[in-house]
């Protein structure tokens, strides 16, 4: 049995490799299973569907040529919300849902903010989450500003599928090149254009020459690059795909390694084509000879939600209070989490399966109570997962001819060697399997069922105070519903009490939630004394006490009062375990609630490979900054690791202030499953909404140079940071899918983890000194404290990057490292660098830990030694049209000096000639003295 279980464990790990939320698969060079989902908030407009088809069709052709005849879009599902009218051509989705959408067509993040972007917060080469297009963009109303929709889809697809980054940088739009000129950040440098400040007042707009900032020695803040409309350069799609001539990605030969582009910063100066060529997609395909077929589209409309609970009541469920905990969690799901309008059925299984309740549509509390009375009351028998699933299929088939899109919530705590026998049937059924594993022995093979059907996999340990089982059921909200209808978890915590029999605390109800607010209290032994006070101090009466299930709950009528709710729970028995869970819904359908989403960077890991925890805190699509975010990672045996997460752009965090809080996780304690839970909270006025433009967004084209004249586009809406308002206090909790770790050794091991790479090094000049700032890494990635820093400088960015150990080292004797995620500062006076004619000093850092393990070399910061050359009228006689120097072999300075020298020489010759002639005419003329 042990050998068989080990084989199954390894098989599951193999099958899960590379799994993610997207259902896209590559088949014979064509991408299948692409989902483009129209948000329920988008008004019905059939033209939008036709424009989506046009966009994808054009993108497929463009993608095929851009990837050297390698990739194309094969089939695409367009997911239509249930707020749109039913039509005969609309089919029922199978595994497709908003949760798995690759492209979201949704209202803009803020009014008039139609910028396309890709939600991608992982590392280089890792897949993104989704692409966000607005209806106006898809309808072609923003083509001048962003270029054709089909081309831009390819730009964003490269972010999403291959994990490349933009070859521009709005934070660093210009840089000083090795040619001693100020250049626009771009790839390739053969893209020509003009640098101008674009100012509009009313209907009048002017273009002024860019001035050089004496502090940065680059162009002033509002200077922008205006590309020529007509170009001959073919690269690069990740810079500005809207230029007609651009049809390729930058490769190793034409890549601009000097520019401070996000691609250079995040992908270690590799070109976008190098990253794409290293992807699994590229490795598993060959160039096509024939042209690809046009994409095939399916129109799918969201239907009523169908859920069948398949609950394990085998003998093992009688231990560790599992059966009662399952019933508590299932009641919580039926009372609060599942949405009105959902069809719900129930199956119990042990070695056989019994249909306990046919599908019933939840309209009121009456239907909910009928289902509550169908939960199992006793445990016994063996375990047959496939029979339980078959019974669920029977229930659903009685009402619907197809299983497509129906959901099965499968909970089990035991092993079942026959579970794999129905995997193919499950795969072909069209149903979605959500798997909740209870305890350390739940069958690993069932993970694959949820993986192949687009379901979710959760783990709940036997440590009841961690509240994992209730959290898992609470997370099973609709993947297709409007966010305003979803149940949102405000709080989830528990304690095992011994000496102190009190569990006291507060719960914050903020103004974005409050509808259908639900407080759930559970206990292990005896009902505690329960007190709940609203923000005014008014006691709230308990709605229901369920003594048999050892739970009580409060249902707050209407909309709960905003503010701090206070609870006190007094246990009546020693070693009592108490939990409290609070859920609510959006108070106003027109105001997006604050939400938290949690996930790991991958579903499986093999020791010692590190993993990364991510928690995204949002209001709608707007990131929330300044929250305190903590992750709780629990093994199947109940051991919990606690990690504080950061949104500081350092260590595991890719972008600062994007609302995604991150941290490395390496504290593996055992092989097997782990669960993830995240808690986010903020006091009043400590968190803010980030109204800045999102990262990985399409380049906004400020205008085009046409026939030597600039044709400006409407200025991009800018956000004044001073108008950003602070948020009220709030709390949220959320769980992520379970993940599996293997190959953990039981023997002591040496230090395996180096410090994380410093990615936010900045340098500023201060007289003859240079000030450096960066975020401290840790002894193990971003945990602990490093032993020392090695700082080196060079006059050549390429030498510092490629030959770091040979560069001049700065004396850091007095630099004592701080704890990870602290802010470090250091000031030094640069020595004489060896490179002649250097325009900049380039600086980089490497960290060393106590085991002498070294980090990767940091990002490269720079300080200008003198002001580089900007644009001059001598080079560009037409002030409205500026192009790069057509003959880079002859420097501008040389030409200027040559002209001046010639003038001086001619003047000397003329002066000498005149003097000689004058002397001949007046030989006795007296001299006049001053």
C-alpha cells in the first residue's frame, strides 16, 4: 500500500506540472481553449461580439508571422453574461468561466481609462493572469492611441503566455546612451521619431522642444517620444506594435541592452524573442509550412449555477470530529456562501452512494433548510469516490440533458485505489470537480480530477482551530457571478483555549460591504457564552443555535452598520476549541467591494525549489496599497508557517505598489499537501487606492509624426496623486488552492537558499558623492539578514553586467546589513573608473549570506558624469521632425568643432593678410598705446 501510494503521489506531481488557472492548450501550433469573457457590467451590444471575432482573426495572422510561422489562435470561446438576452446560437459553457478567462472585456478601471493591460505579477517567463480590454477599445474607438486591436492582442498575449515585459518604461522614458546622446527607451533604436513636450489648453495644443533637467541630466518630466507614422524598422512588438512596419519581436542581434526597459530589468537583459524561444510552447513546436486556418469561435452564455455536494461518510470520517466539522462547513455553505438562484443537490457515499436530495433551486431560506436536514448523521463503511461522482451525475442528468458547466463539490478524507478508474469519464463529462481534502490521508489521485475539469483543490487539516474546512466551503462561490452578489469573507479565526477561557476580538464592517452579514461561531465541546455588540454597543441576539452541530450564527438583517463590531466568547470547558467566521456581501451593487485573492506561483514544487506566495488586494480592478497582509501556510498534519507579505517591488515582489503582496516560501516541513490562507487588514487612513496606470499596459501613443508634422492624439488622462483618498479601516481573509511538495529530506541539510536579488537599487548624485538606496534581501531569499554587500562600479554597463567580478569594488566596511525588507542606504565617493570617455558611472550590488552563498547581481543603477547631448536644430533643421543621427560613425561634437576650426583658421589667414597690406601702406604710422 505504501509503495502504491508513493507511485500515485509521483504520478499526480507529474500530471500537475505547469498547471494554472488558464485552460489554454497548444495543439499542433494552434492555441485551443482560449476564453474571452464579457463582464456582466457591460451593456448588451452584439457589435462587441463581432469586433472580438475581428480582433482575434487579425491577431492570429499577425501572431503567426511574428513568431516565424509557429503559433496561431485555433479556437476561442466568447463567454456572454446572463445579463444579455438568450439567443439560439448561445450554448451552455462546460469548464469555461470568468475564473479561467484569458481576456476580460470589462468596464475601465476608472472612467476614461481605456488602456489595455495584462495582469502579470510573476517572474520573467511565467504566465500572467488575464488581459483586460475595455468595450470602447474592442469597438475600435481607441485605435489612434493604441494601434489596431489585433496587433495589440498579440502584444498582450506575449505578456500573458510567455511572461515577457514591455520594451518601454513610463517611469524612465529616456536614458543616456553610450553614444553620449539622450535616447527614448525603446527597442529597437532604429524606430525614429521626435521628442517633444505636448501641452493642451482647451482646443489649442502646442509642441515644445524638450529641455534637459539639470538634476537627472535627461529630458524634463513631460517630454514624450512621438514616433513617425511611416517607418521601415520591423521591431519590436513589445515596444510599439501599432507602427505599421513593426511585425517582429526584438531578438539577440537587434536588442537594445542599454535601455532601462522593463524587459531588461525583469528578464536580465535578454531580448523578448530569447525569452519566447525558451518557452515550452516554442520547444514543443516546429515551423509550419502551410498557412493556418482562421480561428473557430464558440458563443457561450452563462446559465443557472448547478452544484451537487458529494460528501464522504465512510468510517474514517468518525474520527477527529470530522463528520461534525464537515456538517458545520456544509451548513455554512448552504446558509451563506451559495447564491440565490443556484440549483443544489446532495449525495452521501462510503463504499456505496446514496442520493439524499435531488436538485432544488435556492430561492429562500426554505430550500436552504431542506438541504440542511439532508446532511449525514453517522459515519461507517469504506470509500468509493467514483460511485459518489456517478450518483451526482445521475442527479444532474435528471434535470439537464448535459452535465456541461455543472459543479461537484467532493469532500473525502480517505484513500481510494479505484478513484483513478473514473478519471476519463470525469474528464469527458463537462462537469467541474472541486475537491476538498480533509486530513493527511485524502486520496491524492483526485487532485487530477479538479485539475482537468477546471475545479479548485483545497486542503483542511484536522486542526479545527485553523478553520480550514469552513474556509474551503466558503470559497466555493460562483465563478460566473457578479462580484456584488458574492459572499466575501471578512474574518476567520479560531483558538484552542486552556488557561484563559475567553476568546475576544473585533470585526470591522467597512462601507463597501454589509449586506447579508453572517457571524458563525463553532465549538468542540460545550456551547460557550456568546456576546456580539454592534458599533453603537447594542447587543445582537443570536439568530440560531444548532446544538447538535455545535454551532450558532447571527444573520444581520438589511445592511450591517459600518464600524467595529465586538465579540466575546467564554468557553465552558477546558481545552475548548472555538472559531468565528464572518461573511458579508457588497452593500451597494454600484460600488465594488474590497476583495483579497490568494495563490501560490505554482501548484507543485520539488524540494529545494522555492515557491512564492501572492495576495492581491483590490477594490474592483483598483489596487489597494498600505495594507498589512499575512499568509498562513499549513501542512496536512497541521503545522503552520506565518509570513508577512510585502508590496515593495523587492525580493519575490515583481512590481511595487501594484496591490500584489508577495514573499518567498521555503519552510517546507513535510511531503504532501499544504493549504494557503491570507489575512489583510488596514487601520483608517493607512491604506490607499492606487489610481496610477497599471504595469504591463499598452504604450499610449501621444501622437504621430506625419510628413514632418506632429498629429497629436488626445492627452492621456492623468491622475493627480494628491486626489487619491485614504481608505477606511477594513479586514478580509481568503484562501488559495492547495499545493503539493515532494522530495523533502528527513536528514539535516546545508544552507540551500542564497539571498534574493536586489531589484530596486537607485543612485542619486550629491556633489562628488553618490547616494544609494535599496531594499535589504535576506539570508534565505527575503527572510533573515545577509552577511555583507559587495558594491562594484564601472563606466560600461555591459562590462558591469557581464564581468561583475572584474569591476572596481567600493569599500563597504562600514555598511552593516539590516533585516530583510528594510530600507538600506549607503553613500560613497566613487574612485577612478578605468573606462575612457565614460559618460556614466554604473553601479550594482551582490549580497553574501553566512554560508557564503551569493545572490544574483542587482539591477544596475547609474549616475551621469555630464549632460548628454540632446536634440539640436543643426542636426534636425526642421524643428517639428527629429530623427536619430543618420551617420553615427561621425560624432556631432566632431562636426561642430570642425566647422568652428575652419572658421577660426580662415579668420586668422584673413587677419594676417590685412595686417601685412596695412604695414606696406603706412610704414611710419605711430603706435597708439592704452
